[in-house]
């Protein structure tokens, strides 16, 4: 069976190996001081791409294709450049963000992640997220638990929103229709009554998801994310005991441009009524 534990474990081990090898490209760029060689992808100056992003994605694609020539691939940089497809089918599909948190990478802010997720029959089943600054390797497969550098991790046991840290972000596109509601949601969570312990923004969806999976934050939500931002991290959160859903409270839609993860159902139910839906085009 394509989704047997043994097969999924094999996928996971290959993805972890590829992520570690890909990090050598990043290390070389950092050693040469190349991290600041960035260009703007879109109309917003915060939407950046570097030669390292492109090199890492190319390497990951090639390595995984050598192992799995019949699989499909979705990558942030190839889709952004118009050279790749963003179509999810039942065929095993690797969903890759070569450097999630490119602005962080450019500035040396230590929350940048090589993210490799796998969907089989449109279900997320494998996640690998490597924070190369902090040498933190998060791994998970469906039914196998979640791990940080080989040690099992689990979500927080906090159930009250007013005892929680919640992560969110502005995103790289900041037009009024999206930026204003995001600020209002932060204000609603941080203000009285029943305000949270803190709101955090890390500049990386994958790093944020891993913070929830490892129990360092209780929840994370964001509108405007793409499938490559959440594919690996959603698996890691679920396997750490958390939940991953759409911000309206419905089932997570990989291509739906929004996510809410929480340590437990109680927290998720507390957060959903506070959020304001932002309508983005699907991936």
C-alpha cells in the first residue's frame, strides 16, 4: 500500500536526508556572505527571493525525483516564477518551500526553514522542517509521532486562551483588504477581556507551526499562506497531538490559503470566533 507505515517511513527518511544535504547549500551561502543578495518577487518589498532559495529548490527536486520519478512536485519558487504547477492530485506530491522565511534568512533572524511535505491522495502524510540556523530538525509521518532532533515532541497542555501564546503574521503582501483585518485580529486576541499571554510573529509559517508542535506556543493562525508554507508543519503539529484546521473551523484545505493550528480543540474553539475571514484565491 502506498500509505503503509513502512512506505511512509521510507519517504520520511529520504526527505530528512535530502533536507540535511540541502542545508549544505545554505551553509555555503552563509559562509560567503551571500544571504543579503535578494531580489523582490512581487510588488511588495517584503516578498523576497535569493539565489539560495532557487538553488535549494532545484536540489531538493532533483534529489527526490531520483528516488521517486513517478511522483509530482510543487515548489514555491517554481510556481512563483511561472515554471511549475500548483495542482494537487491523488498522485504522491512533494510540496516544498526551499527557505520559508527568506526575509529572516537575508537578515540573519534565526527562523528560516527548509520545508518538505508529502501529500498522498491529497492527504498530508510526511513533514520535514529543518531550521538551519538553529540546527533543529523536525520530522513526522502519519501515525508515527513527531520528533525534534530525534526526540519525541508534544503540544502544550494549556487549554485556556488567556494562558496562551498565539503566533500569527502579517504575511508578505500587505494590501488594506488583508492587512487591516490581520491587525484587528491581533488586537482582539491581545486586548481585554481575556487577553492572551502574548502575540508573536516569527516571519516563517513553518517555524511557527513547529513552535506549536513542540509546546512552545499554544496556537498559530494565518490567512494568505500557500500550500508550501503549511504542508510539512501541519503533519508535525498533528503528530505532536495538536489539531490543524481552516481558520473558520472547517477541515483544513491544503490549497485554501489559511490555517489554524492549536494544541487542543478547546483552544481552537476559543480562537475561531475571534478570527475574521479573508478571502484569498486558492492555490
